[in-house]
């Protein structure tokens, strides 16, 4: 990603976290916050504890507000990376000084190679093209230690949240003509396990777990992969 593109992306995400909200957007943010805190966080806790030893050095690559990190931040050495300074302010608001904060692009992470035992994110990969996702994964691979693990919560086309958002946007914009966007556009949703496996192979990873089910209320495909 060019510096110009990165700057535009940073502005867009800063605006997302700080812009004045309509009543509809406020309701959506409250619902999303509840969902992250009581459903997604529980799923993340379980996966991280299954895959990593306590005290492991982990990178949350695209951390957003970090509400989902509330529990694991007590047990792991977390670095929270985001391109948005406003998101990192919110992360610090929710989690205090318990994590290291890193303002940077996920395409260009300012640490040495083989720094982290694990990298994870959720609600990130779907906002980029397939080609950009491969670039991101190669950069995540670079910062992982040998045999390091990658954990992605990546929504599929058939996920509950995708169906809900698409339906809501249709009603708001096509029926009510409100011209409201509740969430940044999701341009690359998972279609199949085979598709994910192909992308991981091109990026230097081996798929070790692929889950879609009730753990997070059928919201994401939970992908675990090992650096090869």
C-alpha cells in the first residue's frame, strides 16, 4: 500500500470512529459493542487459550477499540496495532496501560521479523481485496516466529452479521432512501474453506483449523494457521 493510500485509509477509519452518528448508527454501535463484549470476546478467549501458552507475545493486528481483549490481556503480552489513532485512543480507554499500542498500517508493521508467537484479528480481512489480503498475510507471516500461529475471525457470505447488515442496509437505503452506511464496506467475504486454504498457501501458511458454528453465533469463520 502506498503512503498516500495509507493516509486515506487512516482518515477513513479515524472518521468512522469519531464522526457524529445518526440515531440509527448509535443504535447499531451499541448493539455491536454488546455483541463484541458478550459473544465475540467469549469465542476469542477460547481460541486464544487453546492455541497459545499463557504469557505468549501476541499482536492484535487491526485492534479497533479492543473491547474483545478485556480478558486475554490479563494472560498474554498483547501489542495492539491499528492505523487509526482514534481507535487506539478507544483501546486505551477500555484497557488502560495493559497493552502496548502501535500506530501503524497492517501492510507495514514496524517491528523486526520473528517478533511474535501469534497474530490475530477479527473484522479486518473482509475490508480488503484478495490481493491486498495476501500482502497483509505475508507481512503478518514476517513478524511471526518460526511455527508461529495466525488466528483470523473472518466473516463469510453466509454469516449472521453479514445477512443482518445487508438486510438492514437494503431497508435503510433502498426502501427508506436514508443513505446510511452502518459499517465500512465488506468487499471480500469468505465463500469456502477451499478459498481460504488457497489464500493461506500463497501467503506461506498451513491451515490447521477452520470453524463456523455456534461458538460466536455463526458470525465468523474462525481460521487458525501455522507459519511454514
